[in-house]
C-alpha cells in the first residue's frame, strides 16, 4: 500500500530558496510541498489554515522572524518545525532560540542565507523532516525567569589552566559521559544549569552538532550554570566542577590516562563526534569510575558505548521516552541491555548529584 506523503509548508523570504527547497522535496516521494510562505506572519496564518505535517523555517524574515513564528505556531497550532540555520555564531544563537521556542531540530545551510548547493544536505534534511513529521510537538510553557545567570565571556587564561588541572585536586574522580542528539540543547538546558558547583563528578557531553554550534552551546550553558562549561581541547582532564563539550566536526577520544584528545576519522553512525567512540574509550580508561547517560536523539549512537561502560562496572542511565524529543538513542541502548536505570528528564539533576 502506498504511504501518504508528508505535507510540507516551506517558509523563506527568498523566492530562490523556496523554489530550491520545493524542487528538492518534490523529487522525494515521501514529501509533498502543499504551499510556501514568504515571511513568519504568513507562515503562522498558513499553518493554522492548512495544518501541514511539517514546516521548514528560515530565520531572518520580514514582519515576523523565524523564532517569533515558531513561538506563535507552538501556541496556536503546535506543528513540527525544522529550522534552516546559518553556519555562523549568530546563526547558532538564533538556532538555540528557535529550539527553545519549540522547533524540532535544524539543518545548517551549506553557504550563507541563500544557498544553491542543497544537494549536500538533502539526505540529512529529508531524514530530519520525516522524523519531525512523526513527532508530537508540545507547546512550550511561558518563559520562566532565569536564575544564577552569568555573563557569557571567554574563559580567562588562568581559568583555563585551572580547569585543566582540577583533576590533581580530586584524584581519581568519577566522570559522567553523555550521548545526546535531537532535542539535546533544550534537554541539556534543563539539566546542566541545575547542577551545583559542588558536583563531585566531571562531565563530558557528546552532542551531535556541527562545528560553531557546539561552541555556542557551551557558551550558552556556561552562562546559565554554576559549573564551568566549555568546549574540550586536546589534553583536557575531566574534573569535578567542569563540563566539557565535544567540538563539532571531530571525534573526542579518551586516552588511557583519562585525558581527552581530538581526532579525525570517518563518520560513525553518520556522526562526528560520535558518542560510541568516546564512551568505549572511557570504559577502558576509567572502568568503574565511568558513568554513561544516553539522552534524546535519533539513531543508535551511544548504545554500544553505554554497554561498554556497563561491562566495565560503571553505572548507566537512559532518558525516558515521554520526555525525549526522539527516543531512538535511548531505545537502542535498552535493546542492547546496556541501561541500569531509566530517568525522567526533570529528575536528572537530582539523580546526577547523587553519583
């Protein structure tokens, strides 16, 4: 039986981009572009009138930008939205704002606001569109005032040196390794800022995200957290009070000494960085002192790594289905019998403080 194609609304202020996206999706039988909108205001109106299965959304548009449109769509007529992001620091900031407003995920444009080379992102775009169309969007609660907000700033040289030698103060610390993908930035923002400065374990995060975006993610979490959060660099030693984010575009390996090392290499499960590489290394280097957590995301990255940590005697956890934007990664870990305990997202800060 032929499957009904997913109905797509394309939103972009560029006529060229609207046509390029439509042409790409029209070549795929699983999608049907039902209409297009030239700005955020028109997008909100067409979502309410047409009820598409999925929306592709640009950021910089007249009358109502992408973030404003996502926020209104989620309040009026919750619909999965996939953002098109620019490969810039400003594009990363806008992306995180849209994700916090309720967007499902994003794809990065190959070059600038108007990109002729969409073929390179076609498979990623279609994979995420299909996943988004099958998801259930949830309206976001009214924004709550942020507490303990710090000013985002580059880490001073003396702070960087101190953070890289903290392990000497706390010998043989336990280290938590987190694998996370789709839905990750929002989930992490509900966990990391809730952890106290007295956290006894080091934290290493492998978030599937392009270069530029991981640095912006670390800065955003750092601004909201009592812990120090930054991108990992060669030679880093995980330590209490420090959260290290694997840089996008490179794998993060763990040497037998426990030190971190950035490494090139082929994609694993379509990802670089891949959590399986980091976690398998961590199991060998840290043994019982390694802790694994697989959170929301598509695919199966992190499942084999979590199993390695479990076999090495470390504790393993997975995010529950209800609070996951995508349950693929936790489900894959469960199917390998790699999970000691399933944890609800809002319970994670308390659970992690007890490790």
